[in-house]
């Protein structure tokens, strides 16, 4: 059993002396894995909560993606390359608005690793004129998820007026003037039959949940807002809340449509293919929160919190390498299954009478354990 104080001393050493080295090693490995080609990067952020109830300069209450709004938290920004290989991360105060993390993060990563300016891909949660302007001022190309229903009425009419077929792209050039300088941005709209079916299914489920809540009498005036499917609620008179079915039906014109804002000249197909890889960063957060058990966090000292996140980042880097090797070996084992089968792999250490040295021996393994052991032996 490792002494608890020894673990804390290691966390202090990791934060003070080893963290930068760990980050450089992880970045160098990603660069080699991607064959020096880090021309496209993906950024996203999430929140991590603490069991302790008190706040400090770093741990603050804010909008929690974990649903723990009363717990103090921190905000984590993560940058990955193609296929989700990790590039870098940063930690922000818990009440930081996610839209304010992108530019400081990119500047820090560029300074730390000497990274050339890649195409930056982020979801619509980071879409703001300030972020677009900052990216353009710094010479970045970007692809950001658009909010089609927030466009002007003229643009909306142009979008829905086009006759879409499955797989169609529709491009709208948007010229904006900022500080007397003209900037050209493109709005790319893509239509998919599969997405249309999914959108219609989700709307129907949302409506059914609203109807159920309405019958239960749990809806009040406070529920009438534009969040999610609450936008279909309306109030007649002073106390009667009902569902606006006409609004629900008219929303179907947006089924299957997804938009992207970009300043690049990439084709619609390339924009879609690149943006489609954004799921890798969502997977990275999901892996970190479940398989790597990054949350909840019980530390309260800042540099130990930083060391905790550094260990999780390192574990994710190892996870990606294991995933890559298992795929290369065409193994049926997933990283999660590989972790499970190692839980009951045992090794004994022994010494024979009058022997000067001890020996180790792995106990008998089952088929999956033997396969994993062979793969690790051959690749490391």
C-alpha cells in the first residue's frame, strides 16, 4: 500500500517540476503520430465539479455541464488533432464563460509548442462575433457550427427557400464591416435525409415530454422561454399555459439542415468532413469522465488540482495510443475491455532456496489476457 503523504508529495513534484515536461512529451508524440501534420485542430471545453462546497480563486460555481450547479467547479479547455490525438489543455476559473476561453487558450498553446496556425474547428457554443474577429485578427482559419435560426430573416428565407436534395450544400457569402474593415465569411448549409429523420424524431419526443408535463400541471409561467422545446409553450390569458402546435409544425422546415461559418475557401464537402471529426473531442471528455474517472475532484489546493488534471491528460494520451495499437492489430478488444481483463491478471515474485535473485512469473491467462499481453509485448 502506497502511503498517502507520498502520493501528495508526488502531486506537488508533478505540478512544480514535471507538468511542462509531460505536456511536451504528449505533444511530441501526437505530432509524430500525425506525421507532423497538425493543420486542423478541434477545441472544446467542459466543467469538472468538486465535492467541497467552498469557493476560492479557481473553484467557483457557474454553469455546470455535469448538472452540479451548486458545486464549485473548474473549466477545462482541450485541443486535439485529427482522430482525437491530444495536443494540449488549460484550466480556467469555474465561472468563466466558455466563449472567453478560445483565444487565450490558442495563444498559450502557440507559445508553448510553437504550433503553426491550423484551421480551428469548434462547435456553435463558441460562436460569437468577438471570437470570429479575434481569430481573423490573429490570422486563423476557422470552421464554427452556425445557429441558423439566429440569422437575419433575409438569410433565413434564403436558406429555407433553396430546394434541397440529400447531401446538398448551399453557400451564402456574408460580408461584414468591423472597425471600417470588410471581412468575408461564408455560411455553408448542408442537408441530410438521415439528419432530417433524426431532427423530426427528436422534436416529436420533445413535444411528448412537454405534453406529459403539461398534463401533470407542473408547467408554470417560468417555463415559457426559448430553452430547448420550451419554445413551443405559450400563455393564453394570465394563467393558462398551452402548446403552440402551429409553431411545432412550422419548425419542421429546419429538419435536416446544419450550418457552418467559415473564412476558409475549403469546399463544402471538406468543411463537413473536418467538422464531423469534432465528435472525437466529445468522446475525449466522455472517456475522461467515465473510464478515466477524472471527476469528482476532492483536492482543494490549486497546484494539486493542476496535477490531478495533468495525470488525467496523460492517461488519455496513453488511452489513445492503446486504442491505436489495438486497431492496428485488428484486435476485437476495445481499450475499455483491455482495462477490464487486466483487473484479474496476476504475477508472483519468488526466490528458490539458496538463490541470490528473485524471479517473477505471470500466472495462467485466459485467451483475451494472452492476446493483450502479446500485443503489448510486441509494440512496446
